[in-house]
C-alpha cells in the first residue's frame, strides 16, 4: 500500500470529506445555472410561466425558506448520526465506529443538506430586483426546487437506513463483508494452487540487523512493498518489516535492515515514509482487525451488563464463514525475493493466529452459556469439514479443548454432558496427526474415529489455553 492509498483510506474514514465535495459541487452547479440563464429566452419564460416566471421577491422568499429549513434538517441529520454512533458504541463495541463514519450514505446525506444551503445562498446573491437591474436566474431557482425535493426523499431513506444500520445483523454483515474482501486481497492464493517460491530460507536469512526507529506513534496501516523491495535490492540489504496492525511508539524500533552498517539518515527517512502509520487500525490491509471487531462485539454481548448470547452466536456464525474462507487460502510467504535473492521479510498472521483470535476471547467470556458453546462447536465442525488441511484442524483443536474446559466448570447435567461428549469427539477429530504426504480428499469425521476413540481411554483434558 503506497502513501496515496493510505491517504485515501484516512479520508474515506472521515465524516467531512464527502460532504465537502458535495458542497463544492453544489456551489459549482449553482454558478453554472446562474450563468446559463441566458439560454432561457423571453419566449420560453412566457410559455412556461409557472417554471420560469417567479419574481425577484418571490424567488428570494423561496430560497430563504429552503436555506433556513435545510440547515435545520442538517442539524437533525447530524443529531441522528451522533445518536446512532453513541448507541452502537455502548451496545456493541467502540471499534465499529469507524464503519459508521465510513458509511457513504450518511456522508452523502449530510453533504446534500449542507449543499442545498450553500446552493441557495449563492443563487440568492445573484438575484437583483428592478432597482438593481432586474436579474432573476429562473433556471437556478428551478434547480433549487428540484434539489430540495430530492433532498426530502433522501431524508426519508436516511431514516430507514439509520434504523437498519444500527441492527446487530447489519453491523455484522458489513464487518464480515469488509473482512472477507481483505482476506481475498491479502490471501489471494488458493490451497489447490502450487506454492510460489518454495526455497530454503534458513541459509538466506541474515543474523545481524540494524534497527530503524519510528518517528511517529500509531498503528501500522500498510507498507509500500514494491518501493521497499526496490530499495533493498539497490542497497544489497534485507529489510524486515513490522506486521500490519502493530502499535509502534515514537523512538522505538520500527523495522530492521540486515548488516551492522547503519543506513544514511535520508535512507532511513525514506523507509519511514513508505510505512503508513495512523491513529487507529483499518481492515483494508489488516484482516485480523475485522475479526477483532466481531470478537469485541461477541464479548460485549456476553458481558453481564448486556447479556445477549444471541448476538454472540451471530458473531460466531460470521467468524465461522471468515475462517472457512481463510482455511481455503494459502498463507502468503513472508519472504520476498528479487532476482533470486531474499530482500524483504514481511510477516503476516496465519490461520493459527486468526483461529485463536476468533475463538479465544469469546470462549473465555462465555461464562458457561450452553448456546454459545454449542454454536462454537458448530463453527469448528463447519470449518473442519470445509478443508482437508490437517494443519488447520490442529490449529482449531485448542478451541475445542477450551470449550471442553468451560463445560467442566458447570454442574453435571444431561445437556452439559451431551455437549461435553460432543466437544471431546470434535477435539479428537481435530488432533489427527499431520501426514508427510498430501492430505486425503475427504476429511476425517468423528464417526470414522468413534471406534478408535471408544477403545482408547479418555485423555486427561488440561486447562484451556489462554
């Protein structure tokens, strides 16, 4: 991601950029229609008096009423937006506020109402009565009427949109959609495709590194990888980059360059410029942040103050879909080569980190809720059956063990024992050893392993991993 893309991500997350563009377009449109008044001849005005026959005083009165009412409505729109942000933050998670601020409909509605106000002001300035030359831009006045009618329709749609957007299902679908797009972008290679650039890494990775300090404080949003790669090749060095989403403080290590010889100050500054740092994480180059938002919503829903296990189960459903998508993708090789030589090491989270992020906090916060624990087992089963990659299975075994551990804390009742037995079977099916050769086409199932599991004594379940 280059600086232009990072700059655009920051602007798209702001609540002022799109409204400012709409206001500028409204002013330009008003000026164009005022200048186009010469196209409206006297014959046309006489033929259509109801459209082009307004007097100077009548036009001023109408435009003044529109401008006043539009500013009032703009204040209402802003108030509705703030209420929606407050409700979403307190009910779900403060991490999702960026999604509301990036909402194009909210930005567009706010911009349209302020744009109508600016349009009317400019047209009002152009109207002159008989004492000043008698100029009435009837075409621009007609445009104001059409503009305000469109704005009224947009207000009705905006009220519907806000009522729909603060629902838990809508928020989850939006976050999952953005995260799924990030997974497609960051993990483009399917499992069935051959691995690219398979090579012996150990003989190429340097052992001596020089640290480049950060000049800013914030989160890593992205890296202009091509420029860093060209820089490393030109200087015959290897650059080890930070992971997207990591927090760095000023005057702390930002990246590392191979060799003991320090870089020139201008070269260090170039490397810093190619790493985008912002005040908050974004999902565009950081799919883990999208998963973190879903986890935060589930944990908030399971808190004693909210106590909404249904929303937590909906979060698990979306996490299941994302991990199923991720399980079918090959983790990108962190080692980047140019001309056959290692030049950049760019670490990225794999399936194990994503699975632990998706299930760990939710299971620890479940407080023994059987609905949430059963839904977590459903998710593990769906992910397991969607891939034959045994490494992914073993990465999820810890989550099944955590479910088992939470169930053992509860009173022994038939529903608890049934789910506990199911959790044990799923855990055993996920702990199938990784074979050296290609994995079988059909994944193992608990039914296929039931005979072996019944013959063996039940293993001792340790405490769930933290």
